[in-house]
């Protein structure tokens, strides 16, 4: 048992960047990796005085979770954030592409600016960060890239054209990255959650109410949880635990995978 534990908890001193890391799934992943001794750097477009108290509340290992501010829709700012991290803390060993935004509307009414923003943040940021962090991972013959996709990377839903396209694209990027670096000690996998109760989903709930003309409770029961056979929201901790496992040695042969954590949604 101790031998297995050591193979899982072998991440002490590794550096991880988690985008969208100050709330929801990203925050959960930050806290779980931090508990394993990883030096975690959380990213958000928000100023640090709001999210940092939440991150520091669970401070252990004699080190706080650090923060870098950057707008993930802007390639220049992405490049600047990676440079800042490398100069302050050192190169990135673990990359978690988690940041995401959503907009709900029929294609005929979908704002072009919302389409572009979703593709930039949910998909293009993952490409830019992967490209920037791979050289160090390849040089040291070790790296972990985790793309937080969605059940909507595997199946589609109405009124979410940009989100579905971005998440399908993220799965494609995951597979290509895994194939190109299969012999470099680098793994790249995608986690595909069903509905997790996060600020993003809570905001989406209001949009769904407007689009469908339903109450909050009706949207939860008949839209959000309808496709999940378990009829419950996935917990943030479930996603964080899987992300931590994928970083460990026991997951070194898992690469290019799209792992559904969706209460059975995509099993149908």
C-alpha cells in the first residue's frame, strides 16, 4: 500500500499552471495538487485581491498557491504570463487547461463576438499554452497536460454551438499532443465532466431559463440533469481527484484519452 501511495504522491516540487484556477473546477484542482506538494500557479483574468484569500485558506506544505493574472483570450498576454511564471518560479511541469466561458443562444441569434471569445478562451488558449510549455517538458522527459473539456466534447446540445465546437476541438488537440509526444515522457489527456455545480454553470442556468422560458428548478431537472442518469451534479472533488491521478506515475500509460465523468450521460 505504501509503495502504491508513493507512486501516486510523487509530485512534490513540480510546478503546475491551472488556468481558470480561482473558482469551480480549477480551484478544486489547484487545492488537490497543492495538497500533493505541487507548486501551483493559478491563473485568472481577475485582479488577485479577490481570489487569493480563497486560495491561501488551505495553505499547506509551507507554500501558498501563487497567482498570475492574464486574459486567456489574448495570445500576447498568454505569452507574457508564461514568461512571468518562468522568471519568478521556473518552467511549467504540469499544465491544466481549465479556463472556460459559455454563451447560450440559437445559432441564428448567436453573437459573433461571443463565438470568437469562446473559441479564443476555451480552445485557442490551450493550444498556445501547450505550445509554450512543451519544450521544457520534452527536454526533461516528463510532463503532464490535462485539458478540462466537457461531455459536450463528446456529444452536442442545442443552443451551445461555440462551446460544443470548442470542446470537440479540445479533444482533437489532446489526441494530437499525445501522439506527437508519446515517447517524450509527456502525457496529454482530457477530462469530460457532465454538469458540475460551478459559477459557470450557475451563470448558464440564467441563460437557459431565458432561452427555454422555464424556471430555475425546471431547467435543473429537465435540461441540466436530464441527460445524466445519476440525476445529480458531478462534484468538483471528483474532477480534481482524477486530475491528480493523471499527474502521477500510475497514469503514465494513459495518454490521448477523453475521460468522461458525467454520471453516465455519454454512455447512452
